[in-house]
C-alpha cells in the first residue's frame, strides 16, 4: 500500500476588504495592524480542497494529513486557529519581524524554505490574495522548489503519484498533470468551504502550531523583508474619489440619453 | 538605446491588441522588441503586424515544449532572450498566465516583478491597489524590471518598425517540464471578446432576475461589440460561469467603457471595475451605490432601458 500523503495548505491572513485598507506612510508597507484581519477568502477553498483530499485518502486506506502553513505576523494565529477548526491537523507559522515588507518573490522563498523543513507531497494555495492581488506566489514556490506548478485549478484529482487539474484558461481549460510533489492553486468556487463545527473549534485549541523564525529556516535575515526586497514602493497617494456624473430618471428617453452620452464621448 | 522586450500574445495568427498597447508603451522607455514564445510556425504570420507597431526586432523562441507544458517553459524562453538582449525592461500583459510567466522570469534572473501596472517608465510602474483606492509608484530595485501591464492602460499607436527576426535557441529544463498539458479544451464562448482585455464591457447583476434574462445583457453587449461580465450574485445563482465574474474575487477590468446593468455596486464589485475610463449604470434604485461612480446613470427598469439602448446603438451605427 502507498504511504499516507502530507498535504500542506498555504493560508494568508489579509486585511478585511470591507474595511478601508491603508499603507503605512513611514515606509509604504501595508498597514496590517489598524484593520480587522481575516483568512484570505480564496484560501478557504484551498483548505476545503485539502480536507476533501485527505478524507478521500483516508477512505481509500492510504491516509493523509493536512498541515496549515502561514507566513505572517503574530496575529495571524487567529487565522491559523480558524483553519485548524475547519479540520486541519497541525500548523507551521513562520513569524519574524525581519519578514515585514517582503514582496512576492521573497515570500515565496520563505515558504519554499519552510516546505523544505517539513514533509510535503501536495501543496495547495489559493489562486490570489485580496491584498496583493498578484496571484503569483504559488507559481513562484513551484519555481523555487523545481516541482510541478498546477495553478488556477477549478478541479483537482490525485491518483497514484500524480496530480491532475483543470486549469482555467482564457478560452476554457487545460488539463494539466504532474508527479508529486506538486504545488496547486485553486480558484474560488472549486468547492463549498465548510464552517467550523463547535467540536472543531474546541479541538483546534489543542492542535500544535509550530512557530518558526527566519533563522530556523536557515535563511539570511537580510534576504527577506523591506530592505532587501527586489521591488519597492517609492510613493503612494489616495486616488481622488471618482466624481459621480449625471443621473437621469428614465421617462421613456433613458436609452437615447445614454446613447447621446456615449456619442458625445465618441464611444459609439 | 536599450531594448524593451514585449512578450507577444496572439490567437489564430493575429496579434492581440494588448500587445500593441505594450509596444506603444515600450517606445517611451527604449527600443521596442517583440518576443514570440509559441509553437513552431507561429511567428511568421505575426511579424508584419508587429512591424506596424514599431517592433525593431522580433525574437522568435518557438518550440513544441511551449504548448506541451504549463507556464514554466515560457519563462525559460524569455530568460534566454533576456540573457541575449540585456534589455532595459520586460513587459507582458496582465493575464493570469502571463503574470505567472513574469514572476518565474523575475525569479530566474534575480530581479523583481510588478503586476497590474497602469503605467510604466524606465525604472518602475504605477499601480492602483485596493480596488483603485490608492495609486502607488513602485520600482524594481535589483536587476531587469519585469512588469505586467493592464489591458487598455495605453492606446495602441501604429509606428513603423524593422521587425528584424532574431532566432532564439533554448532548451527547456526537466523542472520546466514538470507540469504536462495533457489536453487543451476550448469551451463554447461564442465570438465575444475576452473579458480581461476588452475595451467595452457590459455586466449584468441580480436585477436581471433569472438566467434566461441574461440574453438582455448579451444583446446590449453585442450591439457594442463588448465582452460580457456579471456580478457575483449572478454567478452564485448559477446563471453564468464564474469566469464571467467581475470584482475582487473575479476578473479586474479597466475598459474604455463599462456598463453596469442591475448591479448595486458593492465594494467587492467596484474593486474589479472602478478604474474603467467611463462608467454607465442602469438601475431602478436611485440610491444604488453604483451611481456614486457612474459618469452617466439612468434610474429606470433595465427590462425596458437595456433593450431600447441596444436598439438605439444598432440604429445609430447604421
Ligand atoms: C469575500 C467577498 C468577495 C466578493 N467578491 C465579489 C466579486 O468578485 N464580484 C462581485 O460582483 N461581488 C462580489 N462579492 C459580493 C458583493 O458583496 C455583492 O453581494 C454583489 O456584488 C451583489 O451583486 P449585485 O449587484 O448583482 O446584486 P444586488 O446587490 O442584489 O443588486 C441588484 C441591483 O439590481 C437592481 N435592480 C433590480 N431589479 C431591477 C430592474 N428591473 N431594473 C433595474 N435595476 C434593477 C437593484 O436596485 C439592485 O441595485 C463578494 C463578497 C464577499 C463577501
Ligand atoms: N504570507 C503567506 N503565507 C501563506 N500563504 C501565502 C502567503 N502569501 C501568499 N500565500 C498563498 O499564495 C496565494 C496567492 O497569493 P498572491 O500571489 O499574493 O496573490 C494565497 O492565496 C495563499 O494561498
């Protein structure tokens, strides 16, 4: 029989998008302190996909375990507990003041280094974070590790030592497959994320969270964080709010009023 | 003058408009050079089109591996061109796939990547973050800047270029072949333009009431040659697929014209469309937040206004 698989789900804590998000004027980094923090929305789908995969592996007799991996400040513990209460088994939390201000490439390097310290067969991430909206960390981790990147998946199947996904494309989808270990990113709507049960919430309190620093990963602190970041924010300003234009009530002439407006702007 | 590499996007032998936008943007930074990374036999048909938009050179990196494996081979091919050309910058369009290609390229060449730029210059880019609430100036501090640029950020302007062909030899590494494309499946999408880079987008919201009424949105879109989008409410109801969702957890669009029909304008929807150049809204509720950002709004019933508008536009187009 094949051995049990280690599934690692990447969970990022992000500022709640309902709140007004800000940058720190002193160093142009994201203000993670002043607003409510939540699990990156799409990462809930990644957690669910990991849990379903584990359940299927247990069902088939092979077995599996789900580890949550988060790179983020101390308060990210809240998000990790939530992920554990959904049913993940344990967590690794990379928390180090030196990481603050890291960009996507640096974050991916930290995650790749963290993965090298644990056993992993399948890494599942969300496709995109609501704060960066970059959608590149998963592919960068695959690049850093030199393993298959099965990104933008709307369907995932694992069989034998191979993972196959339906990757969303402009025109439909690509069926993409690679041998394990592999890094997968999933899109919204791939499944229905479960709500933590009361039992799950209680159980999460005693699940292990392994907190590690940059030094624990064997990384040089100067290679991460704002000072060493390959990309830098030079300046920022609040965009002027969009001025509301003209609004008319339709009295049977609404359509022609829009057409006149579009013609005036040479849009038709 | 240093070269600025532009990764070419094409479909069926036609260069996409977004590539012409980037060739236009590249002219202000250096000498535009197009890079075709594709299956063998793709570049020949594209070359004359690239010449019309000022490509001084056309690097041709063709291999069956490009279509045989996902993402990674494209980044390896581009890295080979960067090594050959020592460019001032590399520009790619901001599609989901190209952002991945750009990121892997930056990783390989030890530089940084800036995504979703609305403007680029010699050392960096302008980005709009948090759904357009904040404008940031960013730069790449080490190495050749790799920038993904949003569609419609630049108006494509023709300019004659020599389009001198330069062959690129590269081999894809084993790691680059880790993700095999077993099959590419095209799903029926009709002849409408793709949402992400369309210059006009018409989106429908919960106000349409039922799946079959979505035809009203499609008709209006077709009268304008527009792409069709939707709010999440419509996607959640199962009326249209998730690929059509505009917003924070869907596609971000920045077209010349965005028409929101029966959409309230929730913050998560706005995050995906509020940098559109011109916004028009049709909604029966005068208090709907979408009117706060619409350049022109009509308070009225979409079931009468939208079909009448489609008819009016078709009529005026003659
Ligand atoms: C984490 C998260 C992520 C999200 N991501 C997205 C996203 O990516 N994209 C997105 O769109 N939403 C997203 N949402 C959902 C968002 O909050 C709204 O719920 C959604 O945008 C509402 O869609 P709607 O405007 O179509 O529906 P509603 O808010 O119900 O608005 C319908 C509008 O139609 C009007 N209307 C009704 N009938 C008529 C008629 N006959 N004629 C004219 N007007 C009519 C009504 O006045 C109303 O303004 C997200 C929410 C969360 C929490
Ligand atoms: N700091 C982080 N910790 C854990 N996972 C992350 C982190 N940053 C990004 N990810 C993962 O990568 C995905 C895409 O993020 P991004 O590339 O920033 O849009 C997220 O949905 C997460 O699954």
